[in-house]
C-alpha cells in the first residue's frame, strides 16, 4: 500500500484541535508522522527520492482537506509543504543558508542556537530546530549516504558533502547542549589572485610576486589560523601552475578545485570504518603520490606525520609544491613542522630545520582581521644558518592592520633570475621593484 493510500485510510482522525499560526509546520509534521511511517519514508527516499517527495505531497493534500486547515490559503500550504520536504529530505532550517552564496559557515550549537558567517563576521540566525531530535535526524540524514555513523561510541565525525562542503558533527555525551553541527561551505567558483586583489586580500605587487613564485617552482607553505583563508589562497596559487605540469592533490577533506587545469589527480584521506579498519592517512597518500609521476604535490593541510614525507618529496625533485599549516606566525610554522617531524623520526633539531629550509622557499601568512576581512600579512623566506644551526626566517613583505598596501622589506635572490628562466622580463622585474620601492 502506498503512503498516500495509507493517508487516505487513516484520514483526519488525529488532527489536533488547536493549530496556531506559529505552530503550522510542527503540526503538519506531527500529523504526517501519524499517517505514515517515517522509517519507511526514509528507506523510500534512498531508493527513489522523487517518489518519496511525491508521497509526502499526496499525504499533505489529504491532511489539508481537514476543516481545521481551511483558513490556510494555497500559497501558505505550498510553503508549508516545501518546508516540510526540506526538513525530511534536505537540510531543513539550514536550507536557505546553504543556498546563500555569501554565507561561508553554518554553526548549530544545539537545536535553538544557530549561527552563520557572512563576510568573515559571525551572526545569529533566526532559524531554529524544533528540538534535539530534528537536529539529530538531520545529522543522521547527512551522514547516511556517506557511509558514516555517529553515536555514543563514536560521538564525533568529519565528512564531506557531495557539493564539497565540509561537515563536523558532535553529539552527546560529548556535546553538552545537544548535537553540534558545523558546515563549512565552499563555493563552486574558484577565487583567483586577481579577485583577491580586488577584495583587498592582497595588493598588486604581492599578487605579481606570488604568481612569479609559483611559476618559478618555489615551494610555498601558507600559514594562518582557522578561517583565515589558507585554503582559498592555496587554491588561488594553484591556478598559476602551468597547464603542462601534472598536479597531485592530497587532502583530509577534498576542498581544492581545479576546473581549468587539464592534469590533476585528486586524493582524499579515509577514516577507519565501524570495525576500526580501512583507514588511509594523509601520510599514506603522500607516500603513494610519489609513484604517480607528479610535477607538483599539493597537500591541503599538513598536520602530522606526513610532514616528514612532504619535506622529503620537496627535497627530491618536486619543487614548487604547496601546502598549508596552522600557525600564528611564519616563525611558529618552523617550530610546528619540526614538532610534526619528531613525532615519527628521532632526528636532531638542526637536521630537521635544515631540511625545512631546503624544502620550503616561502612562508605566506594569512590573517582574519577584526572586521572579518582576510589578508596576507607576511611573506618570509626560509634560510638555514650554519652559524646558529637553525632555520631562520628572513622578512620579505609585511602588511600591518589597517594598511591598504603592504611594505616590501627585501627581495629573495631568485627574483633577479626570473628573466633568465623565462618567468618575467627584465622590464617587468624592474617595474615591480619600483612599485615595491626596492630600487
């Protein structure tokens, strides 16, 4: 028997006596649950999503035949049905925010406290989940098609939606105030360095310098805090890689996009399954990438044992590789990399730092200001000092808070060779130096 036929049999026997205007959607949902099996509906949605939606529409038409719904006009009924479909098969109260291109992050701290980030600024949303069960159902609905689960035994999960959005969920007993859900959105549009200049994230001379650095095959580490724009900048830098070079990307959750580059092999780490097996780590992927004939290796984020393999790859013929690091300053990035390497190799600090200086040419620091805008604040070159036995950072560029344009302190020696390598003409280099007040 179809769900619609079952609704006809049950009829309006359980319609509530009092349906206030503010409770229309919860009342409609409650009546639907009394008419149909939600579990059967969920199963049908996996087999045939469109049929499941049609079944819900048919059941709602039967519900609206009740006299207590007579005062609700047709446009309001259609709106209620669409909201109910979003709640059952989509993202419910989050649907509008997911559709808003200007919103980059959505955070639900339990069912009644929902926030979003727009233009780098967090604001509360008027949208609310009706209760913890509705939020938990949404989390389960997101994770189900991805083959992931979340429960008391495994109360935290990271996942990636088919659209590329990154999802993090935490449930009780770890989450104290009910289920927590965080969705980081990623636009289909790839932001370029030119667009970042228009937005004020980089200035003209810095944009030119970064393009030259990528084309000259300089290995770059982009550093910054959470939400500072590291991945956005990394993707923008990768757009400057020549089309005749092969790129292998490695990410914990695939976020980088390559629409124009013809030769890209993308890989994503995999967490262990419910039995605790099948895990594929970033380090596994870095090691495997060396067998894939890469010209450039891009590691979405270096955060653990893979640091050793990444540095080894950069020092053995894969110049021009790119990665990101969590670090509050360029100097801190060196100490973090050193710590990561020492997790897996008991090597002297000076040996590790020598490898870091040899592997990474530039560290580019990103920062999100109090106004929510993301900017590149520092660029440094890494050089190893035999006298001190340490990897030293040599400042090249600095931009202070409130400055429209950064100040160039020095230039790396390889800039003078760009004309010989065909990356830029002598006239272009001299014009850049004048723009930077470097002579």
